[in-house]
């Protein structure tokens, strides 16, 4: 079995995945366009796409969704062509790409010798310790080449080949849309507890209590309990919630399919409203939760003399 794998993009997620792959005994070759990026322990950095493909024909792509994905795929095709190699190159886009972009890219690469599969990956900053949830899209024979690497960084029972090319990103899109709704529900409920008839309730203790036997217990509620123990963080955080596009893509897809997503659509509207208005206590909680599970940046509340 091929024991070498390349990882392009060694940021928060890519670095964590590379660490798990090295811990599993694979030879990991890393490439990052930012020359200042520090290699995780055990990862051999390479200086070009050609050198990466000389080391392995299996590559995991961990870069932001959008044009950069097309740029990297084009660079890999050019590198393969310049090497005059007849060996197929298997690339798995492990970022949050829009599934229709994945389908387009797959079709464009058909005659290039670069074969594209996709994987929705969830786990955030805790994935490096706990393992990631990995949702893979691709043809059976293609997935067979990359599955050992994908299973190596997944959590126990956290790996599935969910369908053909594009299905991994489609499933992750819906996963993230559900996340929007859950986060908003928790935040609104705790906002009401804070401002309600019993305003002196210990909300952090309630979050901890609900982790035991309650039907609304979850990993997100556990993280929210931690957020609630840090009132200074809450007061100093602005209520602005950023987004990565997946929730909006899901709402657009639902409209195309005549599927109603009122809860998720409303959560999306709240995020837009927060960026216009500065938000409120509930949106502060959502922003801090996103930071707690995914390391997403939060904006700090501006002081009066900064306004």
C-alpha cells in the first residue's frame, strides 16, 4: 500500500490532518503557498508541485473554497505534464467547496490524468485530538486509492463514502446548514434565560446540567457551557457573526428543490442582520461558539473612543 501522501494547505485544518496522518505512520509531504508556514512535526515540506508529485500521487487539498482550488488543480496538471508522467494523480478536495464547482472541476480534469474526489470534513480545532468526521464523494475505484489516508485522520466510526463525486461536499453543505440552526437555537434560548423572569440563573451551570440525561445535550452545548463561564469574553466580543457560505448555498439549493428550510434560512438572516447592526447577546454567543469549535475569528467590541 502507498504510504506517502501530500497535503496542500497547512493551516488550522490541514495542519491538524497532517499531524494525524504522521501519527498513523504515513509519510506526509506538505506544500503551502505561504513560505512562512511552519511544518507540523514529522511533515516533510516541499518547494513545488513537481516535487510533491515526485513523492506521491495521492494529494489532499486543504485550501479555502473558491478560485484558489482551481488554481491549485491547474498547477498540479501543469506539474504532471511537465514531468511527462503517465501515473494517475488522485486529489481529494477536503475544503468546503460548492458541490457544483466540484462537479465542474471533475469534468474538466477527465483527460488530464488528475482524478478528483471530494471530502466534507468536520471536527474543527478538536479534530486533531478526537479525529474528524469525513464524508467522501467519488467513484469506488478512485476512493479505494485514497481511503486509507482518509480513514487515518477520521474519528472512530467517523468515515463514510457517501456517494459519487460532489456528494461529499453536498452532505457537508447540509451538515453546516444544520449547524447554523442549532447554534442559533442554543443562543436564543440562553439569551432568554439571561433576560427572562429569573435573570440571576447560573446559565453555565444549566448548560452543564443539560449535558446529563437531557435530550438537548450535545458537543455544541458542552462548548457553550465553557463560553458562558467567561462573561468578560462575552461582553468584549462584538455580536457580528461571519459565515463561510455553506449555509447560504444550502438555502439556495433548497429553493431549487422546493424544500422549505425556515429555521436555517432565519439563522442565515440573523447572521446578515448581525453584520449590519452589530448583533446582540445571542449573536455574541454564536460568534464565540464558532471560535470554540472551529477557531473562527471573532470581532471585539469597539470602545467608545474607537467608534
